């Protein structure tokens, strides 16, 4: 099946939707502006048995719950890696052997593995091994892991690591493509995730602090130096978990957070994952001098993590029949004109677009449109910034 | 602001009334007047032991209609609750008659009428039925419904009308092109998909019911047929606070503000709503000319009956259609009933809200807080 | 998911013994890229290899280690168009189903017989890429199955350990899958608007942590020190349209040019593959 589920709409509805979304500015069926998201209700820390959890629900009743659980797991030792037997105790000072020891002290030895994170997506009405579910969870975990930094946070010492289980559950069958909902919920859950404070040192068996209040956040919080007036929270995480946004294009219009009906007439739909990192971290490839300037000013350093084309269901929609070619149109009596109707039917499949008649799109997306979509998402001070601001304002309990 | 994230609300009080503001007496008088049954007014139902919860104890309270109406807050029963043990009542939908085999420990008298769903007690002459608070649509003969074709079979279509069963639309129950009175031929059977195909929306009337709750539809009228030039919105079916309720008029044409022209609204009893631009039907045109005879009229009407091509629709009309759709969704999300009066009032309210809003009259968004504002304005809070 | 019908090996991972020799003891020797930055590897494509299928194709791409030796080997067969089962609902279009499966011996780490999530994921990418290319309304009420087996994955066999390159290998595999599936579809005579072909480009960092990253086409993970980002593109050359875009990595959002450049290079790689594809189809017809 396609990556997004098929919606049954009549050709007349599709033609109407497509026409109204192609206007400048587009008229969305629910009256939103092109960049407007559906209002949602969010809360975190709802599950006391987890390391972090969140819940988001839409006004239409679609609701997602994410629970994050962490377990200590022994790291498989591989030959060829520096083994621990020979140099116990000398770990802390060992870094000085490198020339640039203080620049990245203690950070470099942390290694992460993508297998340390396990993400499951449960959508009622879909089988566990359904391709759509696999696609969704691959997309979400890809965004989480693609910077290579996240798995390092799970490093305890060279023998042990945290294994993080991220379980995403949709409470009811989704009424629209659930990707943004799942992504925003797991973002909040990860933000609220705390791991027990480590008391042991070095490579001995890990031993943790019992005091949950002392447990540090997985995404460390910092008190912002410049207090942003909008968010009432005192602490914010500099580096944030990724968010994945669903964007689609109809004609020249770029539309965010499309509903199910809107996605059905999309020319192209993309899932774009972005994150914001602390602007101070010296990532190896941010060394273009001109990048630094706007970063410090905006206080948020957006990074593009992944893009995937979502196969829009528009290609699977039934085509409309133009009046000129409609056998049931007009007062011709059906009995006599069987042969001509055959011809007409064959013709309609090939004729050019008639206004007001729906025709499933063929081919792919124009390169220019794709570029514009990505650019619109990454725009400074654009939608992503505002979404991140709004998520920041959620009380993390 | 592209996104609004709200903190969770404290759980919403369960409220079945259409007008949460008004007191129970007046709320009951508009919709549930025939549910007039004698009930305990202390509003503390759950505290009573089941044996004391017998609602209809004597006929005198029933016959005293004025007293009953005055006291008629919605009388809510739950499954397994005895409604009456008076043998004069007949069992209707949502109830069953308790068997004689009930043990001595049972609090229900044998032969009494017991509720099988959670809902309000309705009385029609001697028939007692319980209307569930929330349920899927149950078709009744004569209902005007909006449906979507989900399957095409050899001689009939299967139509989704939001009911427990798919409704059937036989080929013999539609108007064939070329005049109402034309005989059905084999060619029509072969070309069944040219009339309605999968996904097509149509407005039809329930003609007949099967024993299993399935409905047979017909479109043998000029006002029924395929839908185009508009948008579809599915709201909750009947019952409960929100949703479409059966009313005198399910279809009307209204004048839109801001140069939107005329807009047709079809409220299917099943909760499916169609909002579209009003198209001057040839029948009206013909009437205007005064020349066409009756046979001519039938033929010209059927030309557009199975069209899936939209007419050219102005931007203003599209905007007003979207605004109306927003009104309907806002009504549903705020638990209000959807009928002509509410939709028209809501629409005018929405137009006025847009006038004073900073974005101007082009602002048609009615989700979230704006929807609540609208609902508040309608209920007069 | 465990396969209960077969006797499985031990659940835990075991690691083969590695003998201590000079090459493993020292720091990993970085092989440099053997081709110019904008050159793709040679590929071999042949259609009509499976007589029983409606259409089929076979693709080989040269490996990195020794030129002339094949790395990635893909075999694709197309079954259909054929009528849908009676239970299936009416479809006005052809119903496409794609299966991508690694052979158990294709990669260093053995793959199971059941498709794992990454293979399903590849299948969905492939489906998106092909759906844009075929003219689906020519074949109502019919279905077509596209089955790709990855006979041999493109992995460096000289290193003893996994290097976390699997995700980048997946992109290379997808690029090959798209090309070979397009060839097989054309062989099966299914109408397409254009020949679609896959191309991969990557942003790599070859000389240490602080060097300026460069964009290369058709990357081989083992040839580069670090891959910062990569994208796989399915492209229709005559229509200048993209049917599938898959990007992953870590790029600063403020530098849109870097991303655009990457996509452009991916399209270039796709055009190269497309030339091979068109040449192969022309050859078959003659």
C-alpha cells in the first residue's frame, strides 16, 4: 500500500478542493491560513511509570500518547575497538594523548549506536508489520538518529549504555496522515525524558541515584541568558529533539499540516525533519563564517535532518468525466450509442484537463516546487521557529 | 501564529443539553418535550439504590402531561435499569422485557421493561423506547441522506450512509438519463459506473428498510442525485448534544455575505453535510421562460444529474462555502445541534465576527478559540 | 520477528574471531575515492533475464575495492498486469505492490527470510518512485507485483566490523532498485510517462574534522571518512520532475545552497543512470 492511506472522495469534491487550494491565497476547507496548524492540546509527564511521556490531541479527537522507557544494557564489545582491559583507571587522563585534548575533553570517547534506540509505532486498524507503520517509524527514528549525536547521550560508560524504548501509540484510527501528530508528541516526550543520575565512575557497573528529582534531563536544560518574553518557562533545552513537519504543494501554494482531504489533492507532499541545536557547539561543518552571524541573533540554530517524499494519494483517485464525454450526460439514449461511448471513454483518458474535472496527476514534482517547499520550511523565523516556540511553552511538569 | 498549543482542560462536564446555559426545564421543552416522564428531580440519580429508581410508577404521573413537562429534565437510564413494571407499556427500541427466570436476588420484576442502552426515555403513546446518547445513524423511511458510493455491483450500488449497514441503491431506483419514464435496459446495467462510481457523493431518500437495519435508497426525484460544486463534511449523526437532528427542512438555499452568491446546504439526517454553490437548475430557468413543457423539463434536468464536472465557482463563493463548513464543524466541536436555524444564525454570527476581526472579512478560520466564541455567541452566554 | 518455523541460530550476536594483524591494529586506513567527484560507477544492466516473468531486469554496479569487480547486484522481476483477486475492491488504476528483499547472504550481517522494517521501508520508497512514472489509469482493475532481490549488497568486505554505514548503503541500494525496476517495467510493456532512474549524492568530509565538505555523486561509504548527508533521487529526465526524494543527514538549515547542490548532484547521478537504462532498452529492442 501507499505510504499514506487512501481516501475515497468523489471527482467533483477533488476538483473543488484542488481549485480552492490553487487560489492565491488558497482557501482551505477548514479556513486555516496556509501555514496554520490545527489547534492541539498538549501535556507532558502523564505517565508516572516512564522516563518521559507526552500526550497530544487534536480537536477532532485524534490523540497520540508517547512513553519513553530506558533500560541499562551491556554494550557488546567488538574486537578492534580499544578494549578496556588494559587501561582501566587511566581513562580520564587518557584523552591528553590527543593533541586537542581540551577542545573536546571527555566527549570524544562517547560512542553511540543506532541500535540503542528502539521505536515502535502502534496505529489501531493497521497491522504491526504494515508498511505504512514501518515507514512512519523509520521516518521518525531516522530524524532522531541522523545527526549521530542523539545515541551518544545514551552512553553510560564503555561497558554499558541506556537502551531507549520510544513507544508511540495512537488512541484511535487516524483521521489524517498522523506523521506531524506523532512527531510533535515524541518531541515533547523526549524533552521531558529524564534518566537517573549516574553515581558510579569510570567503567564499573553503573550505579544510580535513587532521587528522581535529581535525575538530569536527556536533553539538558539551560536557563536562557536572554529571557524570551513569550515563554514563561524558566529553562529551555538548547538542543531540541527533531520535529517532522508535513508540507504539501498544490500548484504554487505551499500548505502546512494538511488534513486528510487536502493531502488527497496534493501535487507533492514532503515530510521534513528539522531540529535546533545549541548554537555554540562547534559542529565540524558549520565553520562557514557567514553562518554564525544570524545564528547568534536568532538564538536558534536550525538543522535539516531528513526529507522524505510522501506518496500523495492523489494518484490513486478516480478521475472525473467531462460533460462532453459523459455517456450519462445529456438526453442521448444509452441503447443506441454503445460504440461511440467506447470511443469517448478512450478519449477522456487522454484528453487535456477540462476545467472543473478532476484528473489524477501523473509524473513527479517539479524540481522548482520541491526546492521552494524545503526553502519555505527552513525559512528563518518561519513556521519551524514558531512551532518550536509553541512547543517550548508547553509545561514540562 | 501558525500553531496554537493549549494546555489540557479539566475534564469537560458531561452535558447532554443543547443549551448548557439555560436551566433544565426550558432545555427540555424544545427537543425532549415528548420525553415527559415523571422523574426524580433531585438530580442525584446515582445515589439511589436500583429498586428506587423506577421511573414510571403510576399512570397518573404520566397522564398529568403538564406536570410531566414541567418536570421534564431528560430522564437518563442505563442498560439493565428497570424503566417500568407496569404491563400497560409496550417495549420499543433500546429496551427489552425482563425474563421470568430472574432469580430471587434480582431487583428487576419479571415482565418489566428494562433499558438496554444508555440514553433518554422517550414515550410515544404507549410505546416506551430509549434513545441512546450517541449511536450510529439508524435509517428511517423518508429520511433525506447524503451518502457515498463504496461499491458498484451488477444491478445496484452500495452506499455508505454512516449507518451500521451499507445502504443499497438499486439501478431501478434512479432516474435514467433521457427521461424519468425510460425503461431500464441491459446497456444501463453494463454502464452502471457511468451513473455513479466509487467515491461519488449523492443525496437520496430512504425508501424502504430491511429487517437488519439496512436501507434501500432512491433518487427518483429532481432534487436528488449526484453532488458537485461543493465540499463535504461528516459530522456526528443524530443523537447526543451535537450533530444533525431531524428537522422540517434538511435542504435550503441561503444568500451568502461578501458577494458569495447563493449557497445550497444539504444536511443529511445521517450527519453527512454537503455545502455547495447554488446552481440555477434548468427547471427554474425553464419556468422563467415559461415555454418548456413538462417532458422537456424532465429531460433537461437529467443532463446534469450524473455530471462530475464542476461549474466555474467564484473565489468569493468558495470563501463563503469554507466559512459555512467552519460553522458546521464549530457547532459540532462545541456540542451544539446542527439544523437550519443554528447554521444560518451561526453563519451570520461568523460573518460579523470576521468583520471585526483584525484580519478582515476574508478571515474564515473558525477552529479552536474562534469556534468557542461562535458557540458562546449562539448560546447567548 | 522470530521465525518459528525454522531452527534458528543463537539469539545473541556472535562475532567472528579476528586475527591481529597490521591492518586492523593501526587506525582505519582511509581509502580515497577512486573516481572524480562527479563520476558515477560503471553499471551493467540487462533486461529480460527471467523468462517466466512479464518483465525482468538485472543490474550490477562495480564495486569500490577493485575496479571491474561487481558490488551491488540486483535482480528485478515484474509480474503483471494481471487482474485483481475477486475480493479486492474496484480500482480505477493499476495497483502497484513492491517488494524489496535482501538475500540472506547479501550483507555482512546475515539477513533473515522475513522482510525486516528497513526492507519494507525501501519498498515504500520504491513504490513512491515508480508510481509517479507509470500511467496508472491505463490499466484499471489490474495489479502488478514488482519484486526485487538484492543478491549482493555493496559492502566493503575487507573490514572486519560494521561501521555504521548501513543507512548509506540503503540509499545506494534504493538508487539501484529504482533503475532496475524501471527497466523491468519497460520490459513488461507497462506504460510509463518517462524512464525513471535513481541517483545518489552525498556530502562528504574526507580530510579530518575541520575540512571543507565536498559533494560527490554515487558515494561509497567506505571510501569516505565521514558522510554528513546524502540524498537519493528518482528523476524523470524528459519531464524534469522528481518522483521520490529521500534525504538524510545533518545540514545547517541556514545554508539552503548546500542542500540544493546536493539535490542537483543527485539528479546528475540519476541522469547518468538513465543514459545506461535508455541504452539498454534500445539495445534490447534491436
